[in-house]
C-alpha cells in the first residue's frame, strides 16, 4: 500500500520533470525567435545593399 509520503514524493518528481520540460521548451523557443530575427536582419541588409548598389549603378550610367 502506498503511503501519503510516497504519493507526495512521486508528485514532486512529476512536478520537477514538468518544470524542467517547460524550461527547455522555453529556451528552444527563444533560440528559434532569435534565429528568425537574425535571418530577417540579414535579409534586410542584403536587400538594402542591393538597392544601394543599383542606385549607384544607375547614377554612374547617367554621368
């Protein structure tokens, strides 16, 4: 027969495992958000660089 203390211990173990799962899932989600931000910034830099170079090319072709 399971005593009250054993039930509490099992419940605490399950609780700790769930908290650990939440921590790791939050960390993984945060890393994914950072990667999306970095990728979008890189895309913006490449697009702005291409626009700038095309403007310079057009300007030089007229002069």
